[in-house]
C-alpha cells in the first residue's frame, strides 16, 4: 500500500507542484489549504507524513503541528514544516511544538523526497516499537490476571472437595448434577488461567463492533 501524505499549503501553485511531485513518486496525496482544513481530513485519514507551510490563513502550520502532536492518535505522524524562516530561533520554536523536520523554501525536489523517505522510516519504526510495547503490556497483564485467578481458584477447589466429602457421608445424591456443573466451571477457569499465564504472542480479535479481546488457545 502506498504511503499517505497530507500536504497543507495555501499557495495554489506550490500545492499543485507538491501534489504532482509526490503523486509521480507513488505517494497517496491528500491536500488542504490551511490547518483547519487539514484537521477535518484527519477525522477520516491518518497519513504517515504531514507537510505543512508555516504561514497560512485560518490556522498556520505551527498551530496545526501543536494540535497533532498533542493527540495520542496522531502524535507519531512525521511532521515537516515548510518555511521561509531560516533563523535558529524559528527552528527552535518549531521543535518546541513537536515538528520533526524543517525545509526552507524554495524546496529542492530531491531533498524533499529524501526527507519524506527518512520520515516514513522513522514513522514505521515508531509504530513497530509501539506495537512491541503494546504486546508486552498485554502479556504482562494476562500473566498477572492468570496468576491472580490461580490462588482463589485453588482455595475454591479445596473447599468444594471438602463439601463433597461431607455430603457423601450424608448420601446427598440430589446434588450430583450441581457438583458436575461446578467442576466443569472450575476446569474452564483453570484452562483460562493457564492460557493467560503462558500467553506469549498476544493477538487481538474483534469481539463486538466497538471492542476487541485477546485471542486464547
């Protein structure tokens, strides 16, 4: 699948040239003419890279960057600021709000493409690391739950056996079916605790339309 790039630029000629250049290089391009319009696109799209002009009406690139980087859903998007401002102070200002890279206008095509390739590599690596951390957290949570279930489960099993022994002496045959259901339920809980405690490669599967659950063997 082609990488997706959101280009935010109020100058029509520049926007046209960037769109043509990126499309020619097999990128999927989304365009916006100001930061507010870009945010509307983000409601339905999650690009790998955002290229935004610093100076724009309605909402400039710096304000857009600040909003994007504060949002947990979008903060890993690689954000490139296009600007005619070349001073160190301006670059520091941009970095402080979370910009990942700067390009000074007029932009050289090959440099822009190189920065985009670099940004996509960083974006992909960050997502991989996020996935690893997420899986690690799932494993730790599952193991914790598995071990926490085991202790009260063991006590429950001992108590049930003691009750069975007491009732056998009273010949309470009418409770046999109930104890069968209890035993089966205990075995299911034991299997669940074992699966959770030994979970290694967590996989999420759809449970309902709005939720997922860990797939167990």
